[in-house]
C-alpha cells in the first residue's frame, strides 16, 4: 500500500512539475483545406514510391496526432472564418463570422490576444491575403469576413509585432475613398515593407523597429502570394516564417500562427499539383519551427492542423482501379491560375484561332497532356479520344461564354472550363480524384510536438485546440 501511495505521489509531483513548465514559444500552423488526403498526396508525391513513407513530411514525424472535427455553429461543412475563430478562440460561431459569437454580440478573445496581453510577442503569417478569414480570426472581430477594410484596420490596432505574407484586399476601402491602411500602420509604429529588396535588406535580429509588416511583392489575384508550383521570384512561406522567428525571438515568449492558405485555393480549383506543391512549401515552413524547437525543446510547442478539408480529394479513381501513377503530376509546369490567365488573355486579344491550333499546344506545354503526334514524354499522358472530346467541349463552353447550369457546375465549378478539365484529366490519370469544388465535413489530423504535446492526442473538436493552448498559458 505504501509503495502504491509513493508511486501515486511521484506521478502527481511529476505532473505538477510538467504543468509548471508551460511553453513560452508556441507555433500554430494551419494548412487551410489540408485534410488527410492533401498530406497523403504530398507524401506520395515526395516519396519515390520505392518506399511511400520515405522521406517523410516533417509534420508526419511529430510524436502526437489527433483527429479533429471541424463543423461550425450553423453548418456541418464549415467555412474558414468559423473554423479560424474556433481554432483561435475555442468557441463555435456561424460560417462567415470572424471573432464573434453566433449572436454577433460577444467578442471572443483569441489565444494570440491573450498571450499578447501577457507580454508575449505575436506574429501572423499567411500565403493568402493577411486580411483573409483564417489570419483575421486571430486579431479581428467582424460580423462578416468580407469586411476587408475594417479587418485590415483591426490588424493595425492589434499591435501584434509581426505580420507577413500576402497583401490586403482594399488598402483604401472598396470605393478607394478611405485612409490608407499602410499609412495608418506607419502612424501606429509599423515598418511596412512591400518589396523583395526591402525584405532581403531587413535584418530581423537587429531590426530598427518594434513592429514589422512584410508584404510579398509578387502577390496575384486576391492579394495572395503566388503558388509554389509557379516558382515565384519572391520570398516563400518558409522564408517569411524564418524571418518572423528571428524577429520575434525574445525571453518573454512569442506566439506565431502560420497559414498555408493556397492549399485551399488549389483544392477549390481541383488542382492537385498546385495543392501538393503548396503543401510541401508549408511543410518546409514547419521545418523552420522545428529548428527553433531543437534549440528550445523544453520551452516550445508546435501544433499543425487543418481548418477543414477542401475539394473532397481522394487517392484513387474508378478509371485507374487499384493503380496509381503520382509521378505524372510532375509533368504539370504551372498552376491552373497561370494557365487560365494566359488562355483568357489570348481570348481577350483575339489570339485564339482554334482548339487544335492554339489550345492543345498550350495544354501540352502546361500539363504534359498530348495527342498522337505530340511530344512523347510519358505514354501515360497520351489523351484518349474521350479526353480530347471533353477538352474540346470545355473549350467551346469557354469560347461561347455559356451560362452555367447545375450540370455545367458539376463539370467545371466556377473555374475556367479548359483549366479544370485539364487538371481533372491529369489527376485522374495519376489516380487522384475530386468530389467537390467546396469544403467537406470530414475530420482533419492535428500534429503536435513539444511541451504540452500530449494534450493533442485523441479525437476532439477544433475548439479544443484553442482551449488546450489557453490552458497551457494560464
């Protein structure tokens, strides 16, 4: 009996000691739209398939995993605003709402606001616009995620020390008649950097400013960073994460939220190659946090999760049965976004004379798909007569500007018909398929490493991630 009591006492002492050693450096990585299929597709692509688990994604090496539900207060399939709010505050809200409860009457304190009030420094990073739903959920409180100008003002008013990645949507409001958010930020003490040269000259360890906001010079549609697949000449998510770590590092502690936002955008468009490359880029950013963890293992916690799955991605396709050929994805050289812009510019300028003359060569160059007589890179990329017919139907739909009924939506969503047909064909040949152009309601995986990691094992809700973080910093 005495021995049993001694063991219990030792366990309690160890538990108290562990609780007393709360982390003071917390990283929360959110892969927007990143469910198990997205990480598995990236892992499958990264491996040689001689061994499908080598080399592992960094996140897959974490010692603790849990399954996380994602529904919002008013929908089984959440949007990013409600999911972001749950991850930031520990409370459910309605889809479209940022940082408020479903009644819109109560401001929900976020983990980033909590630790900032405690004296920690805070950094927010995203590959999409920094006023988008997920990053906004950590510093803003708005009834609508579309209140971009108001959200951007609240970004400045948060006083968080570091913002980085995408730009903001409407710097002077939708009607361009409001005070510049950039000017407001500078008035409030931020050093605003908007060029690659400025980023490269910025010394995060010896910065001459107390607050920094670094915007990617190469932003494209939606004020977001370019897809990793398109090999931009500007900083990537790992670069800005490393800079943020160096800038925020201090003895009091810091919290960083890093979002891989364009994983979601690629999955909305059913572009597996763009999704995979952005997932791999996101995983490299996680590696930067792991380097910091290795220097501060007892003081650091890294949590990686998705806010929801997007696209209904699955590794398997009826046409390929049990076969898969993921290496075919390597033949796609540009995202659906770049391809669409090229195609639509050609149409606007009257440069398209015909499907076979102009569009098929573009498809071969961008996606590797070819017809008989084309450049044979891989026999499996040869288009069947049925696939050529699908592409020609998509081309005609595009050129004739047809209205989208329900049947057309199932085929193309709201995306360029030719682009999405190309990604579908290539993905299917690789043994990858999609069921939706929207989010889905499946649980996602949460990965954890470091001080407090065991809180994140099991099956739990997305609100529990924030609740666990709050409990660790009390």
